[in-house]
């Protein structure tokens, strides 16, 4: 990978500028205004993008908006907002309309991303291996990585079931996830992030072993309830989410009573290598 570009979770760092990305229809989509900001140093990337669409339409007769999708990405204030996004092919087209010598390394990186994504679609195990390698490089130990990977698989199965059962849009997914979390931990994901002092970071990447275990229990239980009751539609799946989360919540409360300490804590993995070192020193 070019030394000017690195990838951290759902963000690409290009020469110090964060470019948000998300998976949509089995491929990466990137925030257009973030790419514009990275390649132009514009003081107002939104305004630059707006004027660029007008210029390209006037000069080439092409509507750049036709290659974009409004996808929900996390904004600087932590809220999920609809943002103009384009896939690898679309970003290449947009970059062609940006007169900038900075574009070449980003083009090469995008080509690599596109190739890797094609590989992962053909062989999903590659995506798992790359995720494991990323966590290991960040300093997480093997036991934690195993639980995290299991949690990702459980989450994917749950969202697949939700899709089959009529759950639509990111908003409904977020509401159901919040119901599981409230029942399992007594707080929503956003409240949980506040407890840990997180902003844009992935909450589960900053959970310890027990927190991950109860997260998985809540979601796998929700899946089982939804399947066995054949929950269809939002309301019935919301009921299933509460019931599934409560299975984890009851188990958590029992453990807390027996152990004398809370499962949910303000500790996190913001500094993974030091966290692992501290854990090992206690053994």
C-alpha cells in the first residue's frame, strides 16, 4: 500500500485526511466530499462538489450524481447522516474531473481495493483472514480476536434474518440493535460509547472478553427467537430483540451478582497494545 494511505476500520487515511467508506451491495463506497477534500484542500468541500457537478454537466453533459448513492455515514458529530457516496469505478470518474497531482496514488490504491474486494467475493475466507490480520496488527490477542470474529459472524446472521423478515433501512436496524443492547446491558449503543469515552470508534472493538460474550449472546438469542417464532415485520422483530437481549441481560446480572463486579465498564481498547500488555502482566 502507498505510504500516504492507510485504512482504519470504516475510514481511509489519505495524507492525513479521513475518507469515510461503507460496504453497499458487496462493494466499498466512499464519501465523495471526503475524497474532494483530500485531493483539493478546498476550504468548503461540499461547495466544491456542488460546483463541480455543474461544471462537468456544462462541459461534458454528464450528471455525476447518477453514479452516486445517498448512503448513511457517521458524521463528525457522531450521528449517521446520508452522504453522497460512489463506488471504486465512480470515484475514478469523479477524480478525472478533479485537476490535482494528488490523485495518482489514490487511484492506485482504489485499484488495489477493487481487486481485493473481487477476491473476497470469490473467496469470503480471504476477508476473514484480512480482518484477523488487521486486529492482530493493532495488538489484540488471539483469544479476543476469536471472540470478535465470532461476534461478526453472529451479527451477519442476525442482519440476514432481519432482511428476510421485512426489516428495512438503517434506521430500523439501529432501533432493533438498540433494543438488544438495552435489554442486555441496560443502555443503548450510544450510551455505551459515552460510558467508554468513544466518539467515532467501533464500540465492539473496544469491548473486553466478557462484554463481547454477552453481545454475542444477545444477538444469537435474538436470532433464535425471531426464527422460532417466525417474526415478520418491525414490531414482531422488536419484540424478539427485547426477548433475545433479555437472555443476555439475565445472564449478565447473574454473573455480576456472583462475581461482585459489573460486566460493562469504562475501560476500552483505545490503546490496544498497552491494554494487552496490562492484561498479560496480571496473569
